[in-house]
C-alpha cells in the first residue's frame, strides 16, 4: 500500500510539473520575453527595419516633455481604469443582485437585459442564411454563376412560382431546381412544370444529402440530383450525361 501511495504521489507530482511547466513556457515565450524586449527597445532608436541604436532615456524625455498626446492618453487610461471599469462593474453587480430578487417585473427586465446578447447572434444567423442558405443562398447562386456563365445563359428565379413563369417565358434547356425555395417549393414547381413538359431535364439541388432524400427526389419527377456544397465536377458530369 505504501509503495502504491508513493507511486501515485510521484505520478501526481509529474502531472503537476507538466501542466505548470507548459504554462510557464507559454508565459515566458509570449509574455515575459516580449515585455523584456519592449523595455529594451524603449531605450533605443529603432524604426522596425534597421538595427536598433541605444539612445538612453531620450525616448522617455521626449514622451514626458515634448509629446502632448502622452498626457491625453494617460488621462484617458486613468479615467477608464479608475472610473469606467469600476462603474460598469458596480452597475452590473447591482443589476445582477436586483434581478436575483423576487421583485415585480423581474422576468421582464431579465429578458430586456439579455435580449441584446441573443439578438446579435440572431442577426448574424439571418445574414449568413441569406448569403449561404441551404437552398436559396446568394453565395450558392454566385458559385453556379461563376461555374456556368461561360458556357450557358443563366436565368435565376427567386421562388418556385417565379421558376414556373420563367420556364414558360424562356423554355430553358435544363433546370437546376432548389428544393427549399419560398412561396412554392421545388417539388411543387417541378410537378407544375412536368404538366407542361415531360422532356425538359430537371436536376434537384439541395443540402439534404441522405439516401432517402435522393430516393424521394428521384421519385418526384426529377432527372438528376446534386447535393450541396456545390461540386463543380459533379455539376458538369450531370450536364454532360444529359447532353447539355
């Protein structure tokens, strides 16, 4: 038992030195050495390119005596440290204490205070959904445009209803149909187009890439299936197979 305890103690001691040693190495490499070099550089004349030249305390003399911006910067730093930070912490602590009490309207104020943290993420989510959405994102369309516009004339529909009307207007040689389009989805748009033409090739384009998704697509009147993210080779292979 004593040997096992001693051995366990040795292992724990090794673990301690390993974890502390890693922190010490990082502190020396990324904090202590840069701080020391910055202190050394403050006593030199150095433009960042040529070799530094030692000039004593001339930099400090110029900073304290000649540079008017130094005192303004020092004032702003002191204001931030002495006034702004303690005030913000004090107000936040006071609000936290009040919101932790069972007072009337506490839940409403909790929601109001927490709302900005949630809304920022929601705004980012909506923005990226618009740009890179599963089936209607602008970036996906731009990728198709980059890949295809050299060989084909592209016609874009914002929704399934518009896709049907543009099919009637332009009679395209092939249709790349996004499944998740608004107003009328890709399945409904394909059914409507199939009533007008059984010959036009329609390729389903979607972010859903499971086997059951592919089977569902192929059973709904589509001639091909492409999953996202867009693959240039797969796209051109599909078009070649259709003779386009």
